[in-house]
C-alpha cells in the first residue's frame, strides 16, 4: 500500500475545480499537501476540497493565459501556504469549445474558427509554459521541485477532426521532454501524467455517444500524482505515467515501472539514438 507523505509540500494545481484537476487536488490535500487550487471557476472548488482536515487548500480565480495571474499564484503559494514545491498543469479545454456537437458532426481543420482555435492553443499549451516559467526559478533556487503536465493518449494527439486539442497536447508532451532536459541536475523534475484513455470529465459532453460507465474515472490520477509530488520520486524525470496502469496497492517501485515509460514518443527516440542522433535522457530512480 502506497502512502506518500506530503506534509509541508505546497502544490499549484490548475483546472482544480473539476475533473482530473479536482481529483488530483483532493488526493494531494488528503496526503497532507497544501494546495493552491487554480481555476477560472474558483467558486466551484468543492467544499470537500476547501475544507479538508488534512492539508490545506485555498482557491484562486485563475486564467492560465495571464502573466500576472501566474506570478500572483507563485507569490500567494509562498506567502500564504509557506512555499512552492510543485506545479500540476491540468487546465484545458477541448473540442466542444469549437463545436458542441463535434462527436456527431466532425470538425475538419479548415472549418475551425481561428479565435476559438487560438483559445485552445493558449489554454492548453501556452498556459502551462507561463506557469512553469513563473515557478521554475524558485524551485531551482531551493534545489527541489516537481512539474507534472497532463497531456493525452498518443492516438488522440494525431486523430483527425481533433484540431487543435490533440496537437496542443502533443506540443505539451514535447515541451515536457525539453523542460526535463533544461532542468537536468537542478533538483527539479518534469514528468507527464495521463489517465490512459477517455476520462469521465467535462471534456466529454454528457450527450456524447460514449458509454460513461466505460470511461476512465478521474480517481486513477490520485495515487500517481501523490507519488510524483513526494520525496519518493526523487530523480525520476522525463517520464510519462498512465494513471489507469498505476496499481495503488503495489509498492511504488513496482507501480512506477508498470505505469511508466519514456516521455514523448520513445520509439522515435530509440530510432534516433540508433542513428547516432543525440537525444535527451530522463531516468528512473536507481
């Protein structure tokens, strides 16, 4: 049984008012972490999260596209919660933003409204960069930090009629690999965490053709995010973890090996290495 102790850790979580973000925030607080729950709908942060008896949680109305909001989140974490140890970039919007009935009336890329397209790019890809950029200098200075980015399954990244949601997540996956190399040796790690398929969140409309009973519950993100934010994950960087494959009943050493793999298209990285091309290296804790 895994029981990562997060007492004293301070974590920023975007998209914390619902879905995967809420599930991860609740898990972190339950393990003793202090969480600054960041969401454009901060008033929707659930009472069970805001009033947890373990760690502490405060909500902040937050727009990931704002330089000022990112700087303010870092300041509030340090001043009101006592520090800054981790960032979870989970906020995102999907295809319903461009076309509500996209499941039954697929949206081809040439049909996309340019401004709505830009909204998805700014929130899903630019936003994580802005928050990580604001948080990284402090974590580098203290020689300890965790950045976890929520991307998506590979097939979603390249599927047709999924522009630009899939492409923004592919970009964030690539960025995660790059950031992990930039931060190598600093004590700050960068990893990716995904549910492992279509998850039961607001990104999938209630009237979609999916059988919701077969969607992946947001709770699969709980155990791996707590481990990633803990001292137990020391030295693990440049990796992608699948929540659905993480066994919370197993020892974390076994869970991370089964659920983890190389970040950002490991098969292509292996082919590049075989051809003698330099590639970034992230590694599991030895």
